[in-house]
C-alpha cells in the first residue's frame, strides 16, 4: 500500500471496491499547517470512465488496483480511437483520444517501452517510458558555435509537441525528451 505522495499518473487505485486511473495530480502545501502536502488527484473510473476529484494527505495510504501492463506498439488511429498492438500475442487494444491525449504527444510508431494498462480486461491507459526519441520538424536555424549550455529556442517535434532546445540543435535532428517534465535531455544516438 503506497502513500498518496508515491502515487504517479496512470497508476490504478482502488476505492470503494472500484478501480480508478489517476490522470492528474496537483500537489499543494497549505500555509500554516503543521504537517505535509496535500495531493489533489483527478481520477477516472476504469469501468464507467466517470471522473472524480479526491484530495489526500501525503501520508494517506491508498490501495493499488489489480492491473496488467502489456507491452504494445502504436498501430493506427481510426477517427477518435487509437489502436495499439500487443507485442506478445498481437491482440489489439483501442483507446479513445480523450483518454490518452497527453500521451499522444510522445508516441510514434517506433516508440519503445510503451505499455497498455489493463484493468478488469479493459484497456484504460498508456504507460510511457521515462524518455522518448523524437525528430525536430521545425526550429530556427542552428547557430555556429552555439554551445550546449547556452540560450535555448523552441523546437516543434514530429508529434506536435514543442520543447526548448539549445541553439546548436537544428531541424531534422533526433532528440531525447523527458516525458514527465516535457524537456529536452540530449541528442538521440544515431541509428
């Protein structure tokens, strides 16, 4: 049983006999309170997709719901549905665009380490790796002699995400992006 402070996005918790997927977490430290932080979690019921907001103290203990993580790859999109193929038994999982909107900014057909989260035989979320490699499709021209620690500039990536990159990075480069922080972490190694 983890504490509320140990819960991360896309984890499944059990409340009142129901499984809920944590979609968003806000941490706040109330003034004048002796004690710790408060964690406000936006959760969606795994079966009905109903939304609830719940606030926990950092020391509150939560039950994790039974869930399965299956390695998968992005296959195709069909309107509002995104289909992922299981890497082991090749079965397919459909997830609605609204459910995985934030994760879509990090997914390409080659994204390794991608997992579909399944609760009660229903695909409910995606679990992404800590960092992904994406290609820059648009950024200002690189500056000769620009150092890796100098100023930054915005770069639009192949998935539509925009991150700040050092000035020496140019269009067409592949970079590593930290998924949690949405930040540039370095150049991707050449394939």
